[in-house]
């Protein structure tokens, strides 16, 4: 699925069709849109009617993906905090963020991941991530740079992330 040329509504519907639970975020922010949902990522859904309602209410919303309910674990690499793309990370679905990368891997819902791999690399599993093509607070657009389906987490990274 190429997301670089579609709008947020279509992207949200495409994510939902893949089984990824989405939630509305405030326009140009990473915060949940509490006029539309009550429990942040716990309100995420794959229901296309509800997703369309959100965009009918506010066409400029950003979108988020709830990680655990979507069977995903996302590694949030922030360059400004010293994060870097480690050689142990295998190619997977990847999004360019405002100042780094989101690497999406398939995840087992029963595994608990730490919240941080190391300085500059956070692990998103129990919460959510802002998704492409949302607008980062800096004004940058979240952009898919590798649109392959998420792959299994590399063994070495899984061992580091679950300690």
C-alpha cells in the first residue's frame, strides 16, 4: 500500500483494512482527539463507519495506530536524542517522522516489551504512534519510506527489547 500520495482518511481506512487499529489525533499534533474518543489508544478501531465519522467531524485530523491491538511493535528512532538505525534492525515497514524513523515489526500480544531500547530509541507497544501521512508538530509529514509489510522482529532486537 503506497501511502505517500493519499490523504489521512484513506490512509486510516487502508490501515484498518490491514487489521491495524487506528485512532484520531488532533490536527498537526500527536495527542488523541478527545472530542472524538474517550480512552486514547484504547478507543482505536478498525470500524470504517466510525473512521469516516471522525473525518466528517474534522477532516484535518492526524491518525494514530494502536500498536499492541494491531499486533505491532514500533521502534521510534529519534536522531535528536542520539538514536540511530542499528545494523541489527532488518528492513521492514518504515516511516520517516519529524526527526527520525518508526520501524514497524509484527509482535506477539502476549510479550511485554520495555519502553526504551536505548537513548534515542523508544519502543511503542502498549500505546500508539502517529501514522503516515499525518503532520508532525514541526510541520513535517510522516512519510512511508519502505512500504513492505512489517516483518518479524529480529531475534537480537527482541532479546534486547524484552529484558
